[in-house]
């Protein structure tokens, strides 16, 4: 609750809030596992589109969505980034965030979520237009008409 209260002192009209995100710092070098109902591979641009109940797991981080586009690096030796859309949910225990769209850049461990972003941290929630979460250092910044609802754990 202390981390939640740290950003709660901002003025009501604040446009940005920095918060902790996830109890365990992520390791972007861990393997990425993707499961889905359908997979479409594009040999020309080196991408793979996963459709239907897509779940991406890397360590303790879990990203789910209806659609995830995997974009490989230039020499196709590894994943550069993932683009998730429709019913996007990012979980880095114990925190969870949902939004309309997300981009996860693997090497940096940064996830950018946009569109009706809602971050749940225990009984408290933060909403905004955009969240940038750094999974490697366990922080996130919410921006764009940020609204915070603080609840005590005893409700």
C-alpha cells in the first residue's frame, strides 16, 4: 500500500503517475512461449501472427490477447517485439494491467500499453490513456488523464 500511496499525493489533475509494477523483476533473456488457436507465418517480412486466445509467457510475465503479432529482428535470429491487440491483459505478479493494445520490446523489457489502460494493484486501481512498464526494473508510468482509486485492504 505504501507504493500506491506514494503516487496518490499527486494533484487531482495530474497527467502522469509513476508506480511499482510486478514484485519480481523480469529477465528479458528468458525464452518466450506463445500459444494460440491459429498461427500465420509471413516469410516475406519475417513476422508471425497468432490468433485466438493467445497467451505469451516469459518467466513470470504473462501477456494475453485475441491477436499477437511477433516481429523478428533483421537477421531473424530472435524476436524484436510483440504487438498485442484486442482484450490485452498483462500480468506481472501481483499486478495486472489491461488495455486495447500493447507493444512489448523484448531486449529492453519495456511494454507500452494504450487505450483504456487499467492497472490493478491489490484493491487499488489506476486508469489512464497509456502505460509504459519496464519489466526489467519493475516500474511503470501511467499518463493521459490518470485516475487513481485507493482502497484500504480491509474493504
